[in-house]
């Protein structure tokens, strides 16, 4: 009986315990638990730990660093700065001379691209690019699941050395000021300069308030160049300034600044006699005196002993500011890209050739600087087409040669020159320009051209925009882009007037080039030396060439006076080359090889390229290309241009184009579940 009672009690206890266990719940679709467990299936897998990579960089003997300079590492990944200088990684020095190192955590299974550059970091957080590896393709490797090391030599990628002067990448990279000391810029009172003494000039950055010196740094970094054939290069300034001979020297100071308004300048004139150097006079220049993009200043020199005026120094200045809406970075560059087989290129002047200002018997069959003539030149086999760019008053880059158009104010048909007036392109909006009937005068004959908007065929219209050409001319046709700016002639008159700020002028044109011009061979040039400087230091993608006149000493600027001076200027500021008139090469054919030994590219232009025989004569001298009229007559039949002849072109030029931003593909179900997970 007792056994039976014990068994019953045990059974009751066991059943009670069983009843206390939780009962499985059958949840509906809105259950908290179902959402929770369903969401767990969509939670991304935890990322693998990043890998430590040591980057070791060796600098060569020819790559000395200034006190304020450090090598920097930049690349495609966010941890490497996404190609932006202000997010780059500064390397640290090691115990070994000229060897620098940085350790970086990189994600596993990633494609890594990177470059090195020489940086100078400012207190404001900006980074100046002093020199950089400007190869088209950067260094590259893939990470796996293991850490690693990278050992490199500055400027050398795949055995090819290329180290190029930097540019102004963004607003945080500062500005550049150039001071030009040309012939006869200095006047000294009698007996100020000791007999048989030579002159030296020195530029010292100072604080605007107390005039205390600013040491060489990102705040102010001074370099100079004396224009001398085969030796025109920017160098650090010596302690007692730069030798200056008034009758022959072209001297330029190149100052890289962090903040333009926070630096003033002390100009010092020294007399040097044997081993003795003595300060003769000095002057101060405040930043407020540098109004606009360019100008002239006259400074009174004060004797440090007598504290009175002992002379005058006349300077010209240029201010280079970074592009406001620029898009350049370290990803790639074509400033030095020119294939070895790109020789003897044939470039169509204004398309097929001039037509508006020459007699009908000599004019090209299609109107110059129109879409039609550019397309026709390309179809005939032109390697590039050359055209001229202006800005309208509303800052639209348009294609036209002259600085003005001729219009008739009265509704009557003009009978003579006095019935026409000249309207500057800079003073008229693009919409107004397209509505105007224009006129040309050829051999005292007035020729009428219909308004842009009144021509049915788009490709036949005058005044296409620069963007039109980029979008509607085949990518296999290269562009030789001449940017117009009026020059001061030797007789004291200007070619025309220009009131648009020079930095703004260049920025607007470069914006269109950057946004619409990628994917083809582009070169940019100008007759204006300062414009070439702006083009060179505002972007790092396209080569810039210096274009010179058909006459020596045609303009006041001594950098334009002859072929040798144009070589010196191009060499000093890392331009890609020069474009002299063929008349000088005809007189002295040796200039071709002299130029090619100093600058990368040499193109020729001018009226001496007048027929096939003349074109071939100039080409056999070895220039990289020639620009001439009447391609319809002189271009060989069935010609294949240089771009079409290459299997990888023009596709290779797509490297110029910024990659499209990659966006995550959204899934509504996953997003909804993950949002609930975050809430939980």
C-alpha cells in the first residue's frame, strides 16, 4: 500500500513539474520573435579584421626635402584618403637616411591603388602638393587575408621615373603669387650702387602687422627662376638673394602660400662686390596691394642707413587661386602622356581651315570654328582639330577666333564699313549672340552671315559652345584648344579689351573641360604666358603649351619675344611644350632639335605650312605635329588618324573620366527588417 502511495505521489510531482514548463507558442506574422529571428538571417556577416601593411619609401639623392616637406601616401581607399591631399597619410622618417615609413590598416580582399607625393602641411589643415608621381597608372596590388609590406622608390613606377611639380587641388591647398622682375625694373639713385658692384634681389615673406620674417613653410615658400636656356628651373632662394642684371635678366619669384591675405613681402636690393654683400634698399608690399588676378606695383626703396628713398622697383604680379569648382585629384594624369609614335601629327586649323577672313578662292569649304568643319576634318583623318575659345559676358565658353563680332545696328543692309560696329564677345550674353546677324569684311567686301538661331542645320551654326564640340565631335579626334586673351603689343596698344577676372576666366573654361572633355586627347594652349601658368597650376589632367607669335618682339612680355624665351618659360613652370610659328623654324631648322631637347612637345603653326610640299618639309625636321589650313586639299587621302590607328584608343582615355559613384542597391524587405533590428 505504501509503495502504491509513493508511486502516486511521484507521478503527481512529475506531472506538476511538467505543467510548469513553457508551452510552445504559435506566433502570427506580426510577432516580435518572428521579426527578430527573421532579421538575424539578413544581418551582414561581421567584417574580417583589417590587415596591417607597412609602406616603406626611399628618396633618391635628387629628391631633397625642404624643412617643411614630408612624403605622403594617397590612394583609392578611404583609409588612404580617396585620392585627396588633405586626407593623405604623412610618412615618418626612419633611422636610415632618406627612408620613410607608414603603417596602414587595409581591408582584406581589396584592390589597392596608391601614389606618393611631397607634401607641406599648414597649420590651418591645408596640404600643399610640392611634387607628385604623375604616371597615368598608379601603383597597385591586391590584399588577401595576410598582412604585408610595400617597398618603393619615390617617383618610380614600373621602372619609369616621373616626378612632376604639383598643382592647387582645392581651396585648402593655398594660392600662388608670382612676381615678375623684367628688363629695367630697378632704378637706383646715383652713387647708391658701388662702382663695379653687381645687383642681387631678395624676396622675404613677412607678417603684415609687425613685418617679422616668415620662415619657409606652408605659410610661405619662395622659389625663383632666372630665364636661361637649358637652365630655367625653379630653385630655392639663396640667403642674399638672386643675381640680377637689368639689361638682360628675366627674373621671377614663385611664392606658394597657405593664406594669401596673411602674408606681406619685403623686397631687398643688395650690392655685391667681390666677397662683400651690402643691403642698398628695401621696400614692403602689403597683401591688400595685390588686387585682382594680375597687376603692376611700384615700390619706393628705402636706404637702411639713411632711411630715405634711394630708388624704385617696378614689379608685375600674378595671383593663382585654386579652381572654385575643380574636380582634379591624384587618380590619374595625362599632363605628361604622349606616345612615342605620336610624331608628325596633322592638326586642322579651325577645323578644315580659315574661311571668314580670306577670299572665297582660298577659304575652306566649310565655315571655320563650326561643328561641321570639325567633324569634316575628323572624317578626312585629322589627328586633332584646333579652335579658339572665348567667354561671353554670362561666362559661356564659345568657339570663335576674333575678340569681336561686327553687327549692323540699323535694319538696312550695310553698304560700307562705317555702317558696322564692333561688339566685344566679352560684353554680350550667349543668348544675345545667337540672335545677331554678323558680318565680315574681306577685300573691302561686306559678307553677311545669318544669326546662329536662324540656321536650321546645327552643325553649320556660328558660335558653337565648347561643350557642343566635346559632345558632338567623335572621340577619335583630338582637340587643340587655344584660349584667347588680348596681348599688349610692343607699340603700347592692346589687341583688344578684357574685363573678366583672369582666374574666373580660366576656371569657367576648365570646368567645361573637366565635366565634358574627358575621354579624348586634349591639349590646351595660349599666347598669354600668365594664362598658361593659371592653366598649369589649376589642374593636373591635360598638357598645357605656350603659343608664340609670328613676329619676334611683337608683344611687350619678354617671355614671348622669341623661340628661346618661350622654351625657357615652358621649362621653368613644367609646361608640356611650345607652339612657335613655322617662320622661325624655316629660318633656323636647328630650333626643332634645340626645343625638343628642353621641352617634351613641339608643335608648329603658321602660313608657311601652305601646301603638301611645305608640310612634308617641316615634318621631316621632327616636330610632334603641325597646324595648318585647308586639310581638304593637303591631307593625304584615306588617312587613318593617330587615335584610330591604336587598338586601345580612344577607350584608354576613359581613364580621364571620374568613375561614377557606386550606390548600394536597396531591397525594401531587407531594409524593413534591418530597421526593426536596429529598433530592437
